[in-house]
C-alpha cells in the first residue's frame, strides 16, 4: 500500500466550478450521473486529468458531449482532456445495500445515507476527491421514498424526485444525501441579522420523542457562535439526520449533518446525564464546523487538525459556558490522558499534523482532535484572550471560502500579535508528550525584613522519542502557576510562565515564607508534570488550592501514589488520601459535580501507565485488585458521610439534564457505589425499582452487577428495553465492564452469541468488544483469551467494515508495556491479523504500526 506524504502535496490539475448530480436510488443498483464543469488550475504543476473512484461500475463517460473511454484502475480513472474549460459527464452504478463499510452511499434500516469524509465520495462517483477542490453542488434525487434530502436549499419537489442546491462551494467530503421514511422534529432560529432558519431533526418513526433536547442544543449552539465568535448561519435550512449504523459520532455535511443516532437521540428514560452532555457537545461541534471546517476547510488531509482541533476547542468552550467550566476541564483532561497520552506514548504516536499516512481514516485520532484542541488553548493562553479573538476574526475574514493549512492558521496569529510562532509550530510537527521536571529553591529574606524572600522554580522539559522522531526540540510551553502560603492563602495569583528553553528558572519575589506552588493550573499545557511532593503537601493543595483543576489534580495524585504503594510495596490504603477525600466529600461549599469527580479514582489504564513510567511492569489484575481494595477501604471509612450524601443529593424535582441536577445525581451515585460495597446492593435495588430515568436506573444496575446481585435486574432491564437499541448497547457493555476480571472474557464471549449481537452495527460491536478492551483486567487475562477473542472478531469484521476494525486495533497499542508472556501472546495475535489474506489497508496499517 502506498504511503502519502505531506511533502508531496501538489495543487490539483483542474478545478471544479459546478457539479450536477442525479441519483436514481435503488438498493442494489443505484445510478449516479454527474455533470461537472472543469477548468485548468493556473497553479497546477502538471496537466493530467485524473479522477478518484472506488468500487464504481462505469456505464458511460463524455467530455463536452463526446463519448470517451478513460483508463480505469482500482483507484480511479485517467483520460485525455482539453487544456481549457470542459464539461465531464458520467454515469456509474453503485450498490448501497452491499456497502457494509458505511463509507459512500449505504443503507441503514431501509434508509439511504452517505458518509463522505474523508474519502467516501469517490465511492459515489468519479471525482477529484480532495478537499482543496471546492464546487457548487446541485443534486437531484429520484426515489419514491417520502423524504429526500441533500445539502443546501430545496429547489424543487415533485412526485418521485427532489432537487437541492447548495450555493456555498464545498469539497466533496461535505456532500450528503439522505432518503427514507423519516419524520422530523421541527424548530426555528432567527439569526442576529434576521435570517429565519428552519431547523429539523429527522429520525425514524418512533424516535420523534427523542429530539427535543437536540433541537435546544442546536439553537443554543447557533446563538453561542454568534455571541462568542460573531459567526452566523448562512442557509435558510439546517437539517440533522439520525442514523443507526454509523462509523463515527457525527458528520458536519453542509446544511445536512448526519449523526450516529447515539449522538443525537435523547430522552430522560433512555439517556444518562453523561449522554445528554455529550449530545449537546456533539451537536455544537458539528454546527460549529459550519465555519471552522466548511466555510474554511483543509487544503489536504494532513491539515485535519485545522478544523478538528479548533472545533473541539470551540465545543469545549461552549460546554464550559453552558455548564461548569472547571468540571468540563477536569473531564477533558481525564479523556486526554486516557486516550491521547496513551496514543502519544506508544507505537501509534504521531504529530498533531501528521507527515504521512496510508489510510487517512486511521488519523481521526485523539492526537488530531484532543491534542489539536489543547494547542489552540495554549495559543490562546500565550497571546491572551483579546488577541485570540482578533486573530480569529482575521482568520474568518482572510480565509473564508478557502482550503487552508496550519501555516495560514499560525500566520493570522503572527499578523495580529507580531509574535514569532516558529517555536510554537513544533507542537504541530513533533509527536510525544513533553515531561516537565520541577525543582524549587527558597531564599528567605534578611532576618527581620518581612517579605524579602524569593522562591524560584526551575523547569526542565524533555520529550521522549516517538516512532520516526528520535530527537525532540524544546517547545514553548505556557505553565500557569500560583503560590499558596503556609496558612492556605494565595500569595501569588496565577501567572503564565513561558517555558521556551530546555531548562529555565522563574523567580517569585517579596514572599514572607516558603510557599507551596500550584503548577500547571487549569492544565495549561498537555504535558506530564513530575514533581517530588509528599502526601501532606498534596492534601494541603487539595484543601486550599484556589484553582479547581489543581485541587482535583492534588487528590488524583494522592490517590495514584497511594495505589502505587499498594501495588508495588503491598502497602495498606493511604490514610492521608482517605482523610483528605473525606474532607472534600463533606465540604458543602464545593459543587457536587466537583466532589463526584474528586471521588473518582485513577483508571486502570492511568495506573498501568504510571507504573510503567516509574519503571515497573504493570500487572492489570494487581491494579484492579488495588483499586478494589482502596474502594472498599474508602467505603468503610466513609460510610456515614456516604449515606448522608446519598440522601442529601436525591433530586426530587422533575428530571432535567442540566449541570445542577446531573451534578447532584453524580455525587449521589458515587455515594451509592460506596454503599453498595457495604449493603450487598440493597439501596441499589431500591433505586433500581424506583428509577424513572436512565441515569438512576443504570447507576443502580451497575452497582447491583458489581455486588453480584444483578441477575434479576439484568434480565428485567433487557425485557424492558429490548426494543431500544441504544439502551441495549448499554446493557451489553455494562455486563462486561462490571464482571469479575476473570470472567470478563467469558461474559463477552457469551454476549457475542446473543441474538442481538451483530457485526453490521458499529455501535453494537463497540458496545461488546469495546467494553472488553476498556476493561484492562479482563482484556489482559493472563491466558491470552481476551486477545484471541478480540482478534477472532476483528478478523470477522474487517472484510465488512475496515474503518471500525482498524480503530479497534488500538486496544493492542500498549502491548510493549506488559510482561514478556503477555507480549508474546499479543504479538501472536498481531501476526495472525497481518497474515490474514485480503486484510484491509486500514487494518494492515494500524497493526503494522502497532507491531513495529
Ligand atoms: N468531521 C467529523 C467530526 O469530527 C468526523 N466524524 O465532526
Ligand atoms: Zn469534527
């Protein structure tokens, strides 16, 4: 398979002004005719007419009305073409029903839908399928289905057809078509300049009751983008469609967003508080792409972070504004560490802007998305809020309608601030998570002179090598720091230290006593901070830090260090931790959502990485046991307060998925989990029986399964929800995630035999096999049975859906961190995958990179 390199970029030979497409829909034989106006690109270096196309049956082709016979290959066609503007016409046949890869035009439960990002349009018709070719699309759909949708505005609707026109030039990856027996939940929005926009959420009949929340989230997003970024919507219509079979979360097609139904459908009875929050964020994310992605798109797929990093950053800001900023930040950092640090510290590490790829689908990663967003956050910290928004204004003004690069993006910041961002650009080019080691020194003032002391922080940065990048250069790292005095008062407010050298010292003068530093407030950079500290100091920060993130971080560090001692030295659960966390739990001045987060513990994955970094070989079972022992010790130590918290945070008001209610429920359910270790699940059973919303029902069921008291409830839950596939996904996952580690593989295997398990639905596949891989103590069973089971199913899925298969291979990405026996077992499975005849390009690339 061919490696594609950023350095090989060349401008397209021909540009497209207009595209006319006609679809005659048929499940197994859809005819697509195209009429495309090409003109030579004055900037091209060579004049070769080449169109991408995959899996297409070419019926006929013409140039300026004359039949032509192009040279066909697996990847597309070439043809002699004029060195002047011309019209290309072609007719192809495709098979939506047979399209199980869910890229291009496919069918899901009787409806037609498309997914074209990144390179799916070439499975629909022959086209220059690259984002720097932007064109105006007119689309005619012929079908007897009642709802026929495409991008832009409706032009004409008649018996058996509909015509759409999108006035905004766009790359082919933003094309979309949907046809089916759908119903809509309508809404309306008036933009700040008075444009009336019709909004619709289209769903299968039966799902109408799950649209109201998404509609409100959409309206809130539209308002927010006007207020915060001055960005207004630009069509009279905005459609969202829910699709059950979808590889990703959602897709920002112009005027016609297509969503995985799990990322838009919501009701209190079927969705948890976390689902609601995620849905709100994804609706915002896709809507925000209208400006950061669609109006300004990417020149090539290496620039993916240009739209994704920025749009994730924007949706995080939105959630922080809609809910609690500290809670959102803590949640984002938990995810970043779990997914992106894991990626950045293993064989799949790659720069935020990669330099090469085999299959672009493999680069829709936590690094491009989440680390990409962190880079925007650092930039904002470095230039300041005011300059940030001025740079964004310039970006929209200068580049509207263009396909851009990271260089274009950085240039607007340089032009607005006069600052040289050459060093900052390394963040886009160099992979790996920087480590910062901290040293401190204290010089008291002269005797008798109050406030003459100087505290000095010395920061040293280094980034370990990553595949293909042995040497790393110092980066510019914004480190937010504040100082706390011995009595708990803040003696130096947050300031941004700009670390630009490998080693640098920063002095704080005028202090009366040696302070305790609060470093990397708000997690101001995606780095690993190493600082020798003791439990007493962590507990002090947990009690006194004014920065909520670092307060949470102090508790997390205390827990992690206690767990390390339990695992490595066989120590007992740490009293400092238990005492400090109890004080936080009791502190009524703290937001319940924050307290619930503080009661969270490092994940098994966090602990494996921490042990590995400290020079130990992690044993997933030992990690699970230490966590289990700590949870039990904590439950005993905190039983009074747990019961109090549980009772005090019961929500009596009608269900609302807002920050306040969901915070109360998360704290009550954290208490329930503690109590469940003591009462055999009695309270959980009562909560289960009384629950009128999914958050309460699922928390109770989880607790019952953990307490080995869940068999009846598991059956009852299935009977109640068997008609709702999104709820049944939860049902599959929770049985695996809460099994005894030694039984997890067996439970997974049993569930793959369940009649509701299917390879055709990515959500279901992830709910089952994804749950196993998200449970390290189960997945890494010393027998290797978890590895073999996953591989069996990856081999079955790959011929049907390469994209989802490849993504799930990342379960193996941490393999070199484990003991020799496990490494041997995993390597055997990686080799088994690679030996599979006809293995997809997607999966072959992933497994090849993981195996190294
Ligand atoms: N562009 C899409 C998104 O991130 C990819 N699924 O929103
Ligand atoms: Zn996106």
